[in-house]
C-alpha cells in the first residue's frame, strides 16, 4: 500500500515537472517544440557586440570574449566532422589586440571559412571580416574604418603615439594581405576627413566595401552557405588528387 | 532625467560588484553557457557559447531555461 502511494507521488511530481517545462517553453519561446536538426558539418561562429580583450567590460555590454572564441577555433580545427566555418559579424569593434588575435586565428585555420558582415563590422571588425577565405557583406551593413586610438582624446605622450602607430600598422598590413584593398586606398579611407562628424575615417556601406576590394561580394546566408560548400568540395577533390 | 555632462555614464552610475558576479560562465551537460544567478538555487541560461548550430535548437540550452546548482559544474 505504502509503496503504491510513493509511486503515485513520484508520478505526480514527474507530471508537474513536465507541465512546468511546457509552460516554461511557451513563456520563453512562444511555442512548445523546437525543431531538431541532424549533425552539421558547418559550424557557426558569431562575433557580436564588442570584442572583449584584456579588460572586462561592465555586464550590460554585449560582448564576445576572445578567451571563449580561441579554444572554439582550435576545437573546429581539430574535429574531423567539422568541414567548414561561417563567421557572423555584427560588431562595433573593441580591443585591437584581441581582435587581431581572432583575425589571425581565423586566417590560419586549414578549413574553409566564410564571413558575413551583418549590420556592422566596424573598427577591429574589419580585419576579422577579411580574415576568412571569402567574405560577404549584406547590402545594408556598414563598416567604419578609422585610426587606432584609446578614447578619442588627443594623445599627449609621444611614446603612446608611437605604440598606437605601430599597432595601426599591424592592422593595416593584415587587412591589405587578406583582402583585395590596396594599402594606399585603405589608408585614404582611414584618414579621410569630412565623412565622420568631427572625426577622421570613413563609414562604408555594403556595395562600397566590395567596390574598394575590402569584401569579396555582397550577399547573405544563402550565398555564404553555397560558397562554404563549394570550398569544402574543392578541398575534398584536392585531397583526392594528392 | 537628462544629465548634460562630459563624464562617462559609468562615472556617474558605477556598476555594482554584484552585477559582475551575478553573471557567470559554467559548464552544463558538456557545453559552456552563460548563466544568471537568480539566487533561489537556480541559474537562468542567458547565452549558449557554442559553434554548433544544432546546439541552438536543443531546448535544454534555450535562453531562459532554469537549471539547478546541482545540475551544473562550475568552471
């Protein structure tokens, strides 16, 4: 008799859990079931908000922490089931060193990578976007190219200026090496006057970024998926020949 | 209220220590997730950190899901 009561209690508890689960799902997602997908051979890396580096930003900022991304990139390189990577970018920029670290990691992956700039790929988002094997930008996305600075205030110490100047040179070199843009042209965009209110630099929109050679093509998810599959197939046939 | 000031917002409204500690990254069922400590013995999932798109369809990791302290292993 006791046993059956205990059994009933357990059943009741389980039922309660199930219903609360269901209520919860409706509260959070507005639906009861979520689509399930088979294992995918293409992984997605989203770089959103600010690129967070050495300094922890206040919690209300949306950030992408490079200490999270770097191990993921290693895992992608290592896992034989993963054949390609799509990088989604919607970033306002952030820590230059962290951004360059991400860009170098993406550029040195052996697996095909395709990036899509959505919304914005500003500042240090530019090297990250061009680091991929092939880059796309949606027509409405913008990219701000501007010199490296700390806060936008005038730098008073020559050593600081030289340090930032060297850092800027690294960014320029990386972008020039990984995209179709010429160094002179990129510098011209970076130091242009009159485009940004009371600041130097340029804000370029989708098709302009392609025109300057910074980004390979205007396109969205469909194009990026096709491209990454095409690159995967090319890599496979190369391996067969070898 | 409108404040006209050259100071940054954070100088006027500093972030409290508890805000920093409320959010934490933990490992849950083998995945790294960002959770908010809602201090009733549960964590609320804020963000899943993964590159596998199918993880985002897994309802166990959907944002807002509550998980108890026992189910999670801190990292």
